[in-house]
C-alpha cells in the first residue's frame, strides 16, 4: 500500500510540474506545486482505498480542500500567490476518464438505432457527465474555500 501511495504522489507531482510549466510561474513555485499536488492526490487515494473507502466525490472534496489549505499556508513562505501553486496542484485530479466516457456515451446515443440502445447509451452518458460535473464542482469548492476562509493569510504573499 505504501508503494502505491508513493507512486500516486510521484505521478501527481510530475503532472503538477507539467501543468505549472504551462503558466510559467517563478522557478521556486515548481517545487511547491509538486509537493502540494503529491500530498493532495495521495490523500484522495488513501481516502478512497484505505479503511474509510470513501466514494470519489467526498474524497475529491476533502483532498481539494487540503490542496487549497496547503496552498494558502505555504504561499507566504514561497512568496508567491496561493493560486500559483493551487491550480497546477489541482489539475492532476481532473476527472478525464468520466469526461471521455460521457462524450463517448453521447456519441453512441446520437448514433444508436432503437429505443433500448438509446436508453442504455443515454444512461452511460448521463452517469458519466454527472460524475464529471460533481467532481469538478467539488474541486472548485474545495480549493477556493480556504482562500476565502483564510483571507488574511491568503493575500499576505501578494503584499
């Protein structure tokens, strides 16, 4: 289990560095993005796979909140805005599989012949689209809530 957690954290850190490189932050931000992404993504992994066995939606909400909180509290130390580390660290949790399956279900829905095939494909589309939407909403709420809860700390790095 520890190897899986480490592997999940490592791949999330690599992805966060890649996402951070797109927005060209200061050089010292890359390490912070990697650390925050590794902690947040591995927290979701642990919440979903350990004793708690949470569903992906509350696990995503909790880990997004942890990512937002870490970004807010570590940004003054790194002397960068919290958002500089927050967004690249959050991007590895984007529900790409659900989005891909939703659009695949929609395409099958449009191409299906007969009511039974349409109903089955529409169920696949609706389930995956709702999961994707709920996960994205949880990510947004969980990540931005710490910025508003800890406003004084959050904006200290930009002063």
